[in-house]
């Protein structure tokens, strides 16, 4: 059963535009955007989202983090007026804050429905798994404001789908429907809207069956080698493999395999 998450950090005493729930039974925490109808993300909210993810990353009760939203739309983007009011220092932190799901050592799933524009799209791109409702539309519309994406959107997207398709999305402020996003490799899975929560729950439970240390190692390795040469990537993979061979979980996995029983991973 999910309950409200209790923060000890005073900076998170009053959350701006979202709330957090924890379900200890399922070892999950949900960050829930809650500023309907469009879940516009404020400047201050971005920093709180970063702090929240850093807090959950350190919480031993949490294995998987889910980012989702109240209502028909994940987020139509940022508070436009806030950009003009923000200081240069605040603006310089935009990409760092929104990249917090990628830096988090634990798996982060995002559930998208309806509009997923601007910073809503950029936040989703920083997550490990994107589950999309068939109602979802993705866009980076900053060109319509005489601007470009500022929180890592164009850079992450180009890594995923290449320069040609990224130019099509960024330079034309083009909206991409969920099924096309799946075909292009932007989203992990596309499901009927009524099944979005079910698909998200299923992925959470699947990820919980794997060894926590191996999951964290895989995520960091894949992130760290994204820009490396094949030779370096293979070398780093070998070092990570060697380190995991010494883990209690690997020993348990081998013993469980040989005994034909489910493994009981402890995260060590």
C-alpha cells in the first residue's frame, strides 16, 4: 500500500507541483506530477525533483522509482514566464536538474500519457524506461518561442534516434505520436491508455526480480560507455563483470540456477 513519503530535508517540506508516495511492499517510490490539467513544471520544481531523486536513491527501502502524473497529460512543459524571471545561475542548472533520473543509480521508469512536451519530454528522456500510453504525444516546441531545448532534450534525442529525425523534431517543433515514438526507439513500450498503470506495475515487479547490485552496475556501465569506443566499452564491461563475480548475489544466482529454485538476492 502506497503512503506519502516523509522527507527530512527542509527544502522538500513543501513540494511544488508534485508529491511522492512510497510502497515498501513493492520496494517502489512514485514521483507524481500534480499540477493539472497540464502539469506545468516551475523553475523551483526542477531543483526539488533533483533533490527528491537523490533522496530516493539513498533510501534502502526503494528498489525502483516511477515518475508519473495526475490527469490526462504528463506535462505540457515548463512555466514560460519563469524563464524570463530566472537568474543566469538558475538557468545554468536546468540540464543538471533534469538529468537526475540518469544519474540515479536505481532504475527509473516514466509513465507518459497525453502531452509530453518541453521539459516533460526532456525529463522522460533522462529516465531508463519510457512506458507510453497510445494517447501520448512528444515534442520539443522551443523553436516556436525563438529558443532551443535547454535541459538536454536535443542532445539525448540525437543519441537515441540520430541527427535526421532529431532535426525533424527540434527544428520543426514537430509532435510525435506514441506509436511513432516506439517505432523510432524513443519509448520502451506503447500500450492502450487503460493499461498504462498495469504495464508500469508489471515492469516494476520485473525489475525487482533482478539483483540490485547487478542492476545498478548495468545502468552505470551503459551510461558511462554511451560515448566511448567499442574497445573501451568492452574493457569497462570486463571490469564490472569481474567485480560482480565477487558479489553474494552472483553466488546466490548460480546456486539458485543449479538448484532450480528462484534466487533470493540481497543486494550485496
